[in-house]
C-alpha cells in the first residue's frame, strides 16, 4: 500500500532501462535492445525493492511454506495461462470463419473498449488486492469495503462506456477515419459486455485473499467451457451472434464468480447486481440524453459532436447522481477532498 515508495522504485528503473535500451539501439543491437531493456528494468527494480523494503533473499529453505505457496501459485499460474489463451481465441475464430476485414474491425473495436476498462479498473486494482488482503479475516469490514469499491468502479466505468458507445460513429471517424466505421456496431455491443467486466476481477480477488486458488482455477475452467459453448452457438448467427455471445459470457461469468465469492461475504450475486443497477440505469439514461443531443447535431463536425456530447453526458450523469443521491458520488467527493 506504500505507493510513494513504489513510484520511487519505478522511476529510476524506467530511466536506467530506457538509457540502456536507447544506447543498445544506437549500437545496432536491433530488437535485442528491447529485450535487454526489459531485463535491466526488472533487475534494477528488484535490487531497489530489496534495499528499500528491508527484506533480502536468504538461502533458508522452508519446505512447508514452499509446499503451500507452490500449491497456491500453480493454480493461479494455470488460470493465467488459460485466460491468456481465451483472451485471443475470439480473434482466431473470427479469422477462421469470417473475413480479414472483420478481424480488423473486431480488434480495433475491442482495443478501444478495453482502454477505459483496463485504465480505470487497473488503477483501482493496485489498491484493492493489498487492501483486501490486509482485512481478509474481518468479513464484515471486507464486505463493506468490497461493496464500496465495486460501486465506485461501476460509477466510473459505466458512464464512460455508454457515452463512448453512443458517440461511436463520430468517435471512430475522428480517430480512425471513415474506413473504420463498420467497426462501430462491434464497439457498441462490446461496450455493453465491458460494463460489468471489472467486477469479475474483484470477485476473484476475494477468493485469492481467502487462499482459495483451487476454487479460482475451477471457476476459470467452468467459465471457459461456458464461453466455448456460447461462441459456437453465436457463430450460427454470424458475426453479430458472436459478439452478443460475449455479452452473455460477461454476465454469466459475473454470476459464476459472485456466486462463489459471495459465500465468504454473505453477499450474493443478486445483491451485488442490485447495488450497481441504479448506477448503470442512470448512466443509460444519460446516454439516451446524449443520443438525442447528438442526433440533433448530425451534420456538424465530429469534434463538435464529441465535445458537446461529452459535456452533456457528464452534466446529465452528475445531475442524475445528485438527484437520486448515489452514494458513490459522495464517496468520490470525500476521497478528493481528503487528498
């Protein structure tokens, strides 16, 4: 949780490895300059962490601890490998059954959808896991903080994805030119799937802090089987069937994860969904307002449509949140004031 110290370690590592990489590139090491740059960055970070944390490796070997950690870690490693395979399997399937152009449209749409999801949830993920781990034996407090974080991430992610989906046409034309417009419907469907995707990792974090990496792996296998079935059913309805199958898989994965992690917190999937649904509905209402405004602005420059849409969407969303007294807004305000 000491993020200042992490920054003080990361900054010299980036500078030193960057200098090494640029020097080797200048000396014609080619792609190997990137390889050595990554190795130097890891090495410098590790040495600094040993010095600054007060902990250094020793030659002491504890068989009991090794057995525990290898059992815990091997399940997470297997889950990571499985997830990496399935992250890219959709592109392989699209490439097998559809044209190269459709693969390109899908890849572009998915990358843009992932940008706000990975950025916003990634920042929170740096805090959530160590925070959960520090209170892992206090289920009441763990549930309360988990609920606050879950609402906070949906409060940030849902309006962004819905706004981007509504403004998909001017956004793609402004960023990527007219030729990428066929990717807009792909992007809009994937934005729906992305709204609750950050909740997957938070539910799984509960299993990790409770030491249940075996259950973590079991759930990954169940979800992947479900994804395969959904993909092949969706294929029967073309590319859009495939995309909607991902929406189904995202919501199904949430219920699978939450049904197990919820047992440890007495916090069911339905209860979790009930806590975030008002935020999603408000974001959807704001998106509907932006759609009407953008429809009236058709024919104007894309930049104007995007600027007006973003401003209107933000004001509508904040106004609705104040009107309905959404707690996540108050919590965010308190965080900013404390800072």
